[in-house]
């Protein structure tokens, strides 16, 4: 593979981080509290992060058996062409729906807080066309932009969280394990879905300069979002309480809106949080739409992916505007999240075992 199209281990990790930090950070406190029902949500987040890291290891080991090939290219060697075609189409649809879901959630929130009265289609189309411009530059261009976005995101996030600490009350996080461990396991599903993003390795590992360091990229790509999710949930629960979060659609934004600092350039901080969050949504949209285009190209052996990106744009747009309201949007997100559990949680293990039994792929695991 052309070295100019390859990304470093650090860039691979940054891509995973930016993919994960999408719409979930705004809704994660609410969805997890609804599932757990106790302040022990933070334990579910840690357990889910460890589980996803383990699943990611399996995915990386599978990809390392087939150097310089994406999952769309090597699955056929393991399962045969017909099953591979079916799995590839399902995976392409998965990435397309994720990209459309992220854009739709972004349109809902910006329409509510920043651009009141602006039609959803107008917000969606602008972001899609800007995204296409970025994607046409290839994976290296995407990775370089992500390297700029991530530090800005982390700095503003830390500042906003520190300033919100004035509302924090540790008693809202007590008692720890007051109802035992069962609620923690009830929250695993919703917290696992927040880590959607590690599956991008089936595409980007083929472009890594040092694919043998894929596990390192996976560990960092999962660890950083886990820390951010942990801090977010602890601060939101500690500030708004478990009961206070159940009726809030966007609890993280509500936390930022619940205080103001007099005398600073920005007295209200939800706008700052929205800015970095929109950048993360943009990141998730671009990498998933790019992955879908790569999937189509590799499945049907098409050399140029740029025309495919444009061809998939109307499909992504139609999916984005399909939900009638925010509740239907969340339902769509839950559906695609459930698919991800089977498609990237269970399937990689099965494919790895079959590849070992059938002796397919190189000895790179």
C-alpha cells in the first residue's frame, strides 16, 4: 500500500477516540441512569470499557492475520464469497446509519440550542457537504483534522467540567453499591453502546504504518473516551442527582446551562460545549461515511472511492431525515447499537476461530 496513504499508530488511536466521542456524551448520563437506577453508573462505565477493550483485542488480532486488507477484503477468505457479500452489505449499512444518526442528533441539538427555527434538512445538508469535502482527501487528511480537533475538545471539556464543580455534591453518588451489583449489570448494555467506535479498526488497520501496534491504538482509543465518560457521568450525577436526570433529554448540556461565571468572556458554557461536540459529531460522520464508501469499493472491487462517497450521500441524507422526532431518532440509535453487539462484538470472535481452524491468513496474531 502506498506509504502516503498510511496513518501512524497515534493517528489510528485519535480516529477511534473521535469516533467514540459522538452523540453519546450528551445522552449517556440519562440512558445509563435509566438502566441502572442507582448512582453506581460509573462502575458500569468502567466495566464496559474493559469489556470493549477485550473485544477490540480480538478484532485487532483478526485484522493482523490479513495485513494490508480491510475487513471487507479478507472476510471472503474466511467464510466464502456469498456470506462475505452479505456481511459486507450489512456492515456498509451499519456505517451509513451511524453517520446519518450522528448528523440527525447534531441537527436536533443545534436546532434546539443554537439555530432555532432552522429546518433539519438545511443543517444536515451543510454538514454533509463539508464532510464530503474532507473525505475526498482520503484517510490521512481525515486523521490530520482529527489530530487538531481532539486536543481542542479535551481542553474545553476539562475547563467546562472544572467550572461546573461548584454544583457538585458527593452525596448524590452515595451509597456505593447500595442495592448490590445487579443494577450495575443492568447498565452494561447502555454503557457498552457508548463505546461504539472501536469497529473502525476493520478499515483503518489496513492503512496503518505499523499494524502490529494495532492493540496499542485500540487501548488508547478506548481508554481516553472511558475517562471522559467517567468524569462526565460522575459530574452530572453529582450535580443534578439521579432523580433529576431521568426527565432531562440532554443532561450534560443542562449541567452546563445551570451555572454561569460573571466577568469572563463566556458567562454561559453550553455554547462552548456545543462547539466541541459539533466537531466530534462531524468527526464521527466523516469517518463512518468514509468507511461505508471504502466498504462498497472493496466489496465490489472499485478503485476510486470518491464517486461512491457522493453516491452514498443521498442515502445517508434520507436516513437522517427519516425519524419524525427526537424519540424516533433515539430508537434508530438503539437499533443500530443492538446490531453492533452482534456484528462487531460476537462475529469477530467467530471469524477468528474459523480463520484459525481453516488456517486462513498469515501468522500475525
